[in-house]
C-alpha cells in the first residue's frame, strides 16, 4: 500500500499518519452536556436510509439525551449556498465550497485553535482562518481516476498512462476496441466536474499550487496544472471520447455504467472507489474489476497525488444544541468507521491508509498535501476565482469547456483558455488592490 508523502506541504501528514497514536474526543464549543434534538445534513443520499441509521442507533446509545435526525440533499452545494442566507441549515453540516475562509465565522461555530485541533485531526488547515478551525473532515481522499480494469485490459492497456497524450491515446483505444464509453463526464449533475480541480498538485509546485496561482496571471498556459487538467477534458470531449449527449448524464446511474463496464473511466477522488466497487458487484461482477490510478502526469518521472480532507463537518453558528452537535462531529470522526468503510484516509491522527489505494503502491505514487496560504492571504485565492467568475470548485466553467469542445458553444480551446486567463488576471489585480 502506498504510504509515501513528499516534503512539499506533506511533512505534517507524514508524521501524523505514520507515527502518532490514535486519539479521540474533541473541544466542545460550549460547556453544556450533549442533549437535545439535532439535524445533521449530508450529501450521502445513498446512505442516509441504511448506514446512517446504524450510526444513529450507536450514537444515541452513547448519548441517550440526544436525538439525531438526518437530511440528505442531492444538490448539496447548490441548496446550501441558498440556505446559508437564513439560519435554517441544520445543526451539523458539511462546509460548502462556496464559503471562503474569511466567511467561516459568519456561518460556523469555532471548534478550537488550529494547534489544538491538529493534536487530534488531520486536514485542519483546510477549513480554518486566522488560527481557528471550523471543521473536521469526514474522511480523507487521494486524487486520480476510477477505471474498469476489464475494459482497459480489453483495449490492451495494463499500464497506467504517464502523460496526457498517452491517456488520450488509451481512451481512443478503448473507443476503437470496446463498446464502452471511454470517459464519462457527469456533465448534467455538474458537481463531479469539480473533482478535476482536486487533481492539481502533480506539477512542480506540488502542494503549493493554489498559492502559486495567486501569484500568476495565466494559469491556463502550458505547464500549469489547470492547463493540463482542462486540456485533457477538452481533448477527450473534442475527440468524441465521452458520452454522446452530456445533457443526459446521471450520477447514480454512472456507478452502474462503470461497474458493469459500459463506461471505462471517471475522474473522481478516491472516495468513489468503494461506491464503484459496490456497483460492480451489483452488476454481477467483482469489486476487483474497479481500479484507481493517479492523474496521467508525472513530475521528474514520478506520479503525484494530492491528498486532503473531504467535506468537513461543522456546527451551525445558530444551533441551539452545540454540545450535541460537537459530540456528533467527534463521534463521527473517531467511532463511526465511516472513513474506513468508504476506503478513505482516516481524519484522526494516527489513522492508517486504506487498502483501496493499494493500486498506487506499484506505481510509486507520492502524496502531496495542500500548503496553507500565508497569514493574511487565506481568502486571496477565493477572492480571485470569485472575482473572475471562474467556479474552480463548481461546474459552470467546465460545462462551458465541454460545450465548446463538443461544438455546442462558440470558440476553441485556445480562445477559451485566453478568456479564462484574462478574467483571472483582472480579478487578481483587483484582489491585490
């Protein structure tokens, strides 16, 4: 199993994953005893009526004065962005990507200082501001793509592609030699397109890439991570290597498609591996039909994979039952077993890496953790991409990319990348005053 981390931004994770002992518990935001009725919001519509009901029983057995209710939301990002304009967004929720770090205190209860939280949890800096942490990761992920081994093997491919050109050529081989859709975009649901951003960090800047983009005017130029990521997507669509009608894609159905071999590849975080393996079994195949490879770019002859926290559980600053909400967050991280069940990296200090990442071992993949922004610049990246109206962690700009690539919108790759660069430069200038 791959357990290698590189020094750029990963020293803390290396120490905590490999050396530290497991700890439990957390810092409660108030002095009350956990009690009352809390609502926990989740994006896991597939688990809320089964697995999460088991969590409810176990948690309430430990905290008999607390009642937990769940609310599962399909379009989590879209709906929560609206509900944050009210006080009605549950007691515990996943911090949406639309909230910039300088806005965290407006919506979420402080959980403690980052130093305190880092004694217990990984990925704390990802939802922290000015030395205060606001969320605890539900699990940790590596980045790459899920693929159906049988389909790739049927096309004569058994080795992970090491360059974008080789990746596109492999997709072409799949199209030529099988009946499978080589690459599925999940265009219609939209949010899966944000998963491509998670792959940044494979280039020379490593885990510092987000900070790097605040220092340059043109992230969509050759050699930059965003250019390589979006070029692969554009070239695959333009080459007819994706679904025929992206407007009809369906996230839940896509699991069945890749599990059954009707789709060969999807770019998703490692959190998706167990879901696709379950789908393969449901389709009459084997969990072993699903593999996971790193993004097809090497730096100095080595694959790199960004490792970081998934969504972060947080407490609604307006909650009337914050002690109960805190108890749920700590129990979920330490005792639920959610991360392990999802093939994820434990968010708890001292947790082990999952077997689902065993495919990375033979490839010598090195993990990279995101480097926090310098003090005072925590919100700079968000200010730039929001000002540019380029939803790096959304779906709109990549949906437009796909539309251009398939001939449904005007332009070409060069003109669209030039447009993105111009917007970025203007927004960066404005953000820096």
